């Protein structure tokens, strides 16, 4: 792999001051990933709070003259090959689009979720295609040994033909964006045909600038006959599923991170006579993801973290919220351009209470 220069937009505060839901110091994870790559140089950073950018630069030995407050000034001055964006979600669309429009970076790697509206999510992907920029989103679980093991088991046919994918997690959006992306992967890298869902939202949960429901229930379908089910919530909806993900096949079941079990992945079928369990070594999945981003930038291959793949997962999430608003099944492609959950709150139809 040829030498790649990298820069980070949105360094945030240093990692000792992590506040989940506000600042998870993800820029430092990206910075470590770039620094760990022998053929990659992390050369610049930008943050609207200069002190934050300066702290980040000190952590990763970035020259003082390569510390910026304005991301466009940084791009024009440094001309990095790849740039990471690790800012609050409502800023993603404008930062990705304006960065792509410069024609400078060959690749943009953005934190998930994509954007706070469906139109913003689409706008990023359209800008990347228009300006021939490789756009990816940090759905790094695709590179985690746990999900890679589940994927290999599915490919090996241990549960026969996939019939259903299931999700149990904290929420549909912030946490769920990873899992919907993986559901689409397991189903053959495809998007849904229709979505139906309902939500409960009484306690305010704003994560990285965007509302998340307290409890959600959704179903959807793919054009190959595979169906999906998601139940979310903190200690409520997720317990309905009893695992982060479950893959139900014609001949067996795979569970990923099953509740209350000393196993990362397990499966059963008629031949096993019970559960066959696997405990797997951890891995720095973000590092693997960013290495993949850089490799694809050189090879020209489509990354598995592509904007197109992320868009399919994001569409399902926004469609669940739209289904809850319309009290009806939503056939895709999704026509509503905004964010139904936020719009329901703004209209007073949902009134979540700040309990902090």
C-alpha cells in the first residue's frame, strides 16, 4: 500500500473526558488507527475549539502549523488523501458535502450514524458520487471477530438458508445503525422493501445531537424473502430478543452476543444436538476498518463500509420512525425527507422529559 496522508475533522475533547451521548472521543480512536498503519501518516487536524485540536495534535505528534479551526482551510493547506469526520451527527452532512466539493480528499471516513435527516444522508452519498470521492461510515463491527465468525458460519451453511434476522439493542438509531448495517450484510448486502414499526418515547434521550426512542419494535422484509425483526430499549425491548443479533435459518440458529451466556457467538442445528459456542479474541475493529478504507482508496474497490451500504441501513431506521408517525407500513424507497421522531417531538406529539 502506498503512503497515505490522513487528517481528522472534529477532534473533540481528550479521551479522559468522555461523556457518552455527547462526546465519545472517537477522533482519538481514528487517530490511533491511522498512527498504527505503517504506510499512513496522520498529518493534520481541525476543530472549532482550537484547544481541543491542539491537544489532539500533541497526542499524535502533529505539527503545530497543521492545527486548524476551519476544516476547509485545513483541506486546502494540507491536501490529505483521506479525512475522518468525528463530529456531532447534525454536522455530518454539511462537513461531508463541503469536503467532497473541494475535490481534495480521495476518501472521507465519517462517524455513524449518517445524518440527522434522510435528505441529509442521501445528500452526502450523492456528493461523494458526483465528486468521485470514496465515502465510508464507521460501521466497524463488520471487522470485529464476533460478527466475522457469525458471517463465516452463515456462509458455511450451518443453519441452511437464512430466513430471518433479528436485532436486540439499546435503540434503533445511534446503536442500531451498526446492527441494521449487519442485517443487510447477512441478507446479501441489500436494502429492505418495506418497513413497519412503533416506538415509545417519554424520557428524553438525545445522543450526539439527535433524539433516540426509549423502546422500538420493527419488522421489515428483503426481496429475497428474508425478514427482519428489531426490538430495542434499555433493559426492556432488547430483552425480547435476548441477543444482539439472531440469524434464523431453514436448518438452525446463530446467536451473536446472547444474553447471560459465556459465548460471543453460538449456533445450533440438528447435527449439533445443542449449542456450539465460541469465545473469540477481541480486536481493534476501528483500526481494521480504517486500514480497509485506506486499502480500498489505493485499489479502487468498493469498501464494505461504503456510503451506499450505510444508506440502506439508515433508510430502515428513518422508515421505522415514519411508520410510527403514519401508523402504517412504509414501502421503500422512503419518501419522507426529514426525521419523523424529531418532527414528532417538535410538533408536541411526543413530549419526552429530561430526567438528567
